[in-house]
C-alpha cells in the first residue's frame, strides 16, 4: 500500500495560497487518476487491493486537508521529502502514484518518479487516449447532486460543496418560501389531464426547497425546472390543461427559479463546460439514455434495503432515472446556423446553451462517476453481494453513457 501523503502535500504546496475549492478539485483529480490506474492493471487487481489503495489516498487527503486548514491559521510547515517514501512503495502503487501526481499537474514530482513505472500499466506517453478519463474526472468534479459517505460508511448525496454554495443578499432568504407558495398554488389548480411527470417534478422541486432551503442541490432544481418547462412550453399539448391563471403562476415560478440560480456564481463555469462538451443528441434518446440510470436505480434499491445507502441517496438516484426517461423522449434541439456574414458576431455575456438532454446525460454521468470513485474508499460496500453488484452496475452504466459523448 502506497503512502500518498508526500505526493498530495507537494501538489497542494504547488497551488500556492490555495482555496478550499482548489484543493477539493485537486483531490478529486487525484481520486479519478488513481482509480483509472488501478482499474487498468493487467492482470486485474482484486477489489480488496484497489480498496486498500483508495483508502490510503483518502487517509492522505484527510491529513493534508487538516494541515492546510491549520496552515491557514498558524503558518506553513515544510513538505515531507519524496524519496524517503518512494523506496517503501510497492511497484503497482508506485505507478499509480506517478499517474496520480501527474494528473494533478506537479511536473517536478512527475520527473522524479518517471522511472517508477510498472509493466502493464498505461503511461501518459504510451499513446493511450486519456481524454475520456479527464472528461469523466471533470464531470465528477462539477457533479450536482454530489454523492458522499456518512460517518458509518453509507452512500449519501447532497449539494456539491464547491459549486452549490450561494451568494447571499436580501432576496435569497425569501426565495425558497415564495417559490414553495407558488408551487402549492399550481399543484392545487392542476386539472386531471395535466402531464403526470409535471406534478412529480413540481413536488420534487418543492421537496428539495423544503429540505435544504437556501442551499439546495442546484443540479436537481435545474433538472426539475427543465421537465416543467418542457411540458409548459409544449406547442402541441395533450389537451387544453394550461388555463390563463396557471400560465401566470408558471411564469412566476420560472422567474423565481432563474433568480434563485443566480445566487450560485460558480454555476456558469459548469454550464460553460457542459455547453462545450459535444454529445450525440440523436443517439442519446429513449432507452440508450434512460436504461443506464434505470439499472443504477434498481441496484440502489437493493443497497438501501441492505443499509448501505441513505434514503436521500436512493431518492436522488430515482430522480435522475426519472429525469433521463422523460428527457429521452424529447425531440432533438434544432441546429441553428447564422448567415456567413454574421458568423463572427458575438453576443457579450450571452449564457451558454445547454439542452435538457445534454444536461441529463452530463450531470447524471458526473454523479455516477463521482459515486464510483467514492465507493472504493469504503470496504463496507464492496464486501457485500448487494454492494458488489452495485459497483458492477455502476461500471456498466458509465461505459454505456460515455458512448453517447463525442470523442
């Protein structure tokens, strides 16, 4: 088992005066890089070996993060020497550690361990395409909802601690209350021929605000809002259910939603990343989009019954599956082309456009990838039949969804 403490320490030191968000981003890249290396060993490592390495990394992360907080209060302490640790690291762990620190951008450390390599492990200069790995790491980093572990090792989920932190002003405190009152009014006035998923989306949106108030899971609210908009804006609704009073109520609902989202300043960064990631809109439809999430939702029911996941985690996975199923039935967004003379026109500060289908795929994939990276840090899940099945289902779901993203 490797001692990852020197590598994490040096990488954090390389950030200079780091913020909590920058360190969390670095830790997430480290986790993803390590998993990629461990899963790529030929012959394959056992789950027990993989879990030991991931637990060693988590121990190092906890230690380094505690020291970073202490350093901010009391002043710096020197990073430990790297070579003293290298000699005691097994060959597989050394190679994993090399890939780990390389992914974190610490090039001086990378040069020191260039000769650690283990036969059979892919290296960055081997011709392997590492773009999918980096994409998965980035999706996991910005995922909202974000999975987590409870103190007793169960899978849980909640807001992304880096991307779901709101700025506060006078209107934020009242927004959730106002939004919930509008939702209550809408639910009371919906006729019997209202689309079924619309009521579910409104209730899920309301439940999220009721449970977390001014710090909700932003991704969850966005997904519910997309479902609501899709039904309200449907040019060919099944029946005339949208009366004038409801139209006004929905208009207020969307205004409140848009205002609430502006309180999360890092969200535009995530939107820009989503916007710049190309997916196959035609292929990401129907069962191709919904089946991977549905399989994870079914496996989650089993681990929740076994006491390995919280009700919150199970609810969020179920919502992701419902969202993918509904969004997968929507038509592909039209392709808009500007005339040649207008091709260089840029609208200042124009928000990136992210289709509902793209959001369902990328945000959901990020959640699954982050969950997959997390489950290896606890031996509880992998040691049970339900947990082992859940891990296998996660692997298959991630692989299937990655096929919907353009290289």
